[in-house]
C-alpha cells in the first residue's frame, strides 16, 4: 500500500512537471505568436501612415502648383496692364511735348 502511494505521488509529480513544461512551452509559443502579430500590425500601420503621408504631400504639392500658377497668371496680367498704362502715358507725354513745341 505504501509502495503504491509512493508510486502514485511520483506519477503525480511527473505529471505536474510535464504539465509545467507543457505550459511553459505553450506560453513561449503564445508569446512568439503575439510578437509576430504585433510586428505585423506595426508594419501594416507604419505602411498605412507612410502611404497617407505621401498622399497628403502629393496633394499639398498639387495645391502649391495651382497657387503658383494662379499667381503667375495674375502677375503677368498686372505686368501687361502696367505696360499698356505706361504706353498710354508715354503717348500722352509725347503728345503734350509736341503740343508745347508747336
């Protein structure tokens, strides 16, 4: 009877050791899988943020180009108006000088 009790205790201890080893192995496997999944999520999020930033930058550059083009058109129109005004003033000045001389 004592022999069978001792044997039962040894078997229980072996089973407990095996359960602990199995649990440790499962824990390591779960941690490894969690680490892999976390790295994947981080990579996916990083990629998404980078793509969004690139799209935002492209949109900003497009808007900048539109604003610059609009400014160039307005500036060219102002320059043309100033030249026309200067031509008119020049003609008036010539006509005034001619009128004074005659």
